[in-house]
C-alpha cells in the first residue's frame, strides 16, 4: 500500500499494477480500484470479457477451458478467447454494465474510482495474439486518463530500449520471448504515465542484491485453487531498505503464462526494466508467481485465472487468486521487514563474515608475531549471550540476547607495527558486528524452527481429531443410538407381551367365575372386555336380590 506523490488524493493508500498477464492486471485494477492508482496493461481484454456472452457470439459445447459463461443457455459455453480473435462482437458498454452490477452487489469497489485511475495500454503492431480490435475494446472500457500506445512494431512482448539482444518484431521461435528491443522503453513509459511524468531516469542496472525471494505459503489459501508457487520475488530499492524511513510506493507485476519454472521466472524479472526505474524512484516491485497446477491447459502453464476455472467469482475481490495478491499487497508494504527479515539478517551475517575475513587477514599481517600477546590479553569475556523465552500465540520461543561490555575488551593498541593495534581493534569491531547479527539470525532460525514444529504438531493433532478421534466418537454415538433404539423396541415388545398375558389371565379368571356362578344357578351376562380387562356381573339380571345390610 502506498501514498502516491503528486496526486490530489495523497491521503489515500494506493498501489500500481502491471506485467505480462494483462487480463489479471485489468481484473485487479477494476476489483480494487479504490486502492489501485493505475495499471500498465501490455495487450489485454476488457474486464470479464472472456466469460461474457455478447449478442453475436457463437455458442460451443461445454469446455473445461471456459467453464463459466454469463448469459449462455444451459449446456453451452463460449469459444475460447473469443474476445481476442473475434473482437467485433465485443460490446464494452455491456461489460461496463456488468462491472456496475458487481459494484452494486459489493463484489468489487465502486467503479467511480476508475475515473481517477491512470491506465497505460500497449499493443505491438505485430502482436499475433491480441487483435488490434480486442485491445481497442479495453481502451473503450477505461476511456479516461488512458494512454494507448499501438505504433511500436513489436510482437506480443514487452518493448525494451535498444536494438539487441532481443530482436524487435521477431517471428518463429523467437516470437515467444517475452521482451523485444524496439528502441522503446515500455515499462518506463508506463510508469511515467501512471505517475503523471516527472520520474527520475532509470538506473543503469538494477542491483541483483535488492531482488529478494519471499515465501508465498502464508497466502496459499486452497493451494489447488490459487496455484501459488512456494516463492515469489520482490525488488526493494536501496532507498526502501528496512533501515530507511522513506515512504515507498508499491508496484505489482503479474507474470504471464509459461513462467512456472524458476529459471524462466528469474529471466523475466531481471530483464524487464521495472526494477531499474524502481531503484531511482523509490518503488517496491512485487512479482507473485504461479506454479503449474490444476487440470486445464491454462492452469498447467501457470496462467492466472481469467476464464473462470475456479468459479464464477474469479473477477471479484473475494476470488482466491485476487484475494491472495491483495493480502500480499497489504503485508508487503507496511510489513516488508517481516517478509525479508530472515534473508536480510542472513545477508548481513554473510557480509559481516566476509568483511571479518578480510579484516583478519589485515590484522595477521599487522600483528606479525604478536598473536600470543593478543591471546594473553583476552582474559575476560566481554560478550555474554543469554537465552530467554518469548511467548508467541501461546508458544514458548527461545530468544537469544547478547550483551557486550566494552570495558572488558583488551586493548591491542600497542601491538604490531604500522598502526597494527588499530588494525587489530578494527578487526575485533567487525567480528563483533558479525556476532551480533549471527545471534539475531540464530534467534530467527530457532523461532522459525520452533514455530514450524509447533505448526506440524498442531497439524498432527488436527489430523488426529479429524481422522481418528472424531470418527471414533461418531461411531460410538451411532452404536449407542442403535443400542438405545434396540432397547426401546425390546421394551415395547416386553410391555406388549405383559399386557397380552394379563388379558389372558383375566380371561381365565372370568371363565372360572362364570363356572362358579353357573354352578350356583346364576346366569352370567356375556360382555366383552373393556380396555381395563375387567368384567363385573350385572346384578339386575340375577334371580334373587342380594341382602342389603345397612
């Protein structure tokens, strides 16, 4: 996130976009237009064009490469890349309506923010991937504050200054190279337009030491859906390093298809001219990377999702890939230190030990035969390292603290010749800095290892709960439920048998009572048993009234 310079809305946070994957750049610009200042689109289609049906479109049978189609009848989809090769059917007005509907539903930012976005659009005259009309439709979609450059004789590639080594407008196998030297600095022109001009000239060469790897694992989400590789790259200008208090801008560059291997990815990142411009203009450049994933050709080539392979919401703020990059943007700028702190300390230790080795060689030359004297003077340790515990999210993490007492440092000022003592003291200072950085690195490495083990343990516990304990408990509950149902059935059957036996007993008793009455000359009145199973003789039908005693 950034605060743009030379803009009237300078109080708002912004980032910029660009790169080879033009469709993703368009999607991100539209979906997050409130926080995106501008976009550099090197060829490309309008927003959601790939999955939108237009009145004159040709319908096709279902196709896994285009699984989503807005406006298609059931069982039909669109021709793959219909916006690229059949631009005459594209209606930018309809796509604007779709974007407005999405914004009204809260799926993307309000499109009113697009009115202030500065968009650079490029298409080479020999581009055989995107027809001229398809890129023109993208121009019609954005319209305001747009610079459309379409007179450079390049192919489907980024145009770079100079005339070699990448031939301009190359054909055949060379046409697949993602950059061509056409004496036109496409990345520089894009940045100049986005920032309204006034940028400093680019550096002669971007420093490779400022290009750093960062871990994309925290942004995976569902890795099978996002397709993120384990590592991405970020270029941090010298003026934007951790120790600097300068406010820096952020530029996100989306690599195109075919950069799943790290070698081709690095080739792309180091040859594009964005880093040279970023170095002199205080711009951090973020290069997210995709791995080969999924089952479609586009996914396996490492293309960003612009055809709906992961669902109909692929162009909204909540789409998996869009959300992942958004989280990178949120963390990369305000928390750049946490992105690179491990690598930074590792680099510091490496540089410190390298300087220390050089200083040691100088001190050995300066001290001559005074090594034994140096050893004798080092009687007391001046550095003490203590281990403390820090609590991070309930996890106890060891932290190493270094304390240095300069008063215990033995002076070597009088040793050696030709200011040999001063050289020895300088060597000690160099190694002291290296030790301090080494202790910091040890704390970081221990913390990473401890947290990694804790995460693995938590994962094992979760797996044990999900696949062992919970199934056992569910099985036990199912067994108890079955047993209780069986007991209920047995109890019902038992009660039924008891009632039947009781009725049979009452019937026998009645028959015996009837026999006794008949023997006594009393006729029994036959009645059915009521629900209670009791039968009382009717006294009115007896031949002789019973005596009444009061």
